C-alpha cells in the first residue's frame, strides 16, 4: 500500500467539545483506525473492490486487495479461539442445521457444507456454539460435531431440533443418549408436498393440519390414521414417511404451547441462516475455506448483537422444562 501524507485541519468550536470520529485528535498513525474500518466494511459483506472504494472515498488512500486480505486474515486466530472456546455444561434447547456454499478447492469450485449449532442457554439467550465445514452432509459428520461439543464441556442437552436427515436422531442419541429429538415439522411438510400433485395440495394440507396442530398426541395420531385412510392409497410414500418418523415428529405434543412453539420447527436457526446469507449472498464462490470462515464469523457476530434479551416468557418456559427434566438443569 503506498505511503500517503496529508494535512488534516480539525474544526474548532468555542468550548473545544468537537470530537472528530474518522481521525481522532492527536492521532498521527492511521493504520489502526484504517484496519478497524476495513474489518467493519468486510463484516458487512462488502467485496474487496467496494472496501477499496470506500477507503479511498473516506481517506483518499489507495488500498490493494492483497492489503485488505492481509487485514482480514487477522480474524483467523480469533475464529480459531472462538470455535474452541469452553461451553456451558447444560443447554436446554439446541438447534442443528446445515448450509451450502461454493468454495474453491484445488483450483476447482466445490460445494461445501457448513454445519451450524444454535443453542438456547439456561438464561434464555441465543448462543451460536460453533460452525464446522465438510464436503457433504451426513449423520456421521454430525456425530463428530456433537462429540466435539462434548469435548468442549457440554454434558447434557434436553431437546435438540433438527431436520429429517436420515440417521440424525440416531447420531444424537449416540452422543447424548438422554436428549429428546424433535424433527422439524416444517421440513417434513415441505418434503411431503414435493410428492403431492398440485391439484391435491390445498386439500391435503387442510387434512394434514389436523395432525400437527392437534391439541393432544392421541388426537394427532387419530387424525394421522384418518389421513392415511384418505390419502394413503394415492400417496403411500408420503404417509409412510410420517408414520416412520412419528416418534420424533410428535415429541412436542407433551409440552405446553410456549415450548411447542419454540421447538416444533428449526425456524430459530433458519433465522440465523438468513442473517448469514445477507452478508454472503454477493459471493458466488469463496476463494478458500478461510474466506468462508471469516465472513460467516462476522455475520454471526452481527446477528449476536441483536440477542441482548432472553426469549419471551423464558422464566415460564425454563420452569416447565425443569419439571419435565427433573434434576438436569442447574438453575441459579
């Protein structure tokens, strides 16, 4: 980056109360301030060209993509430390889901899977426990992820909320045998509608709502039988999927409406994914995994700033969970 010097005139007022923000009073070295601005712009999803433009517009300084990359690489030690930080021993609710990104690997663009873990801690605050990258999504890798959580200090999870990936519940049970698994109802509905003719979808959904919106599990199972009698012959694969997954689809029926609303779908972690996509959508392909890590880490930090309050009615929710899971929570 070329060295540039310039004279800076600071505006004055009668009481000397004016405090410049871009370049502080008596600041003679711009590098630290410049690095902070570059990281802030990068965290908002700006490309290197956009960052270069903004820096030149603000400071009149030319900055190369290589210099920007060098600055953002300072995030890597922070990311490594964050991904290996110790975790709490107990989490009441944990959401697990994956995203897909294009990443250059050995001069080829490949699809990589980003595994994300979002938890609700005992105080009711959202917390991202970590993210992991693999070449494909599978229950075997999820098992490795869960074992890593154990190595970082997690001893118990009350409820996990996941999609319908084959073998996922078994992987969770292998690592946390006392954890209840709730399959995402919304994912199950989406997968079902893929195999329903468009002319039948509206009527089928009306009948299906009587199952997953039922007041009790017994009523839901009765309505599932009726659903099978009406649609089973025409769409046997769809009904078989609901029947085979029913044990983990119906976990939420034992709880109150407050807890049901929280766990019956993976919307919480999908909301995090939308925030990540907001800052990564301009990247058709990342140059390497570190580039993906840096931007995802920045997006998670920005999303986390909004989680300054516990979930609504959390005191009631955690009290009920303490009754359902006696002596497993350590309420302070």
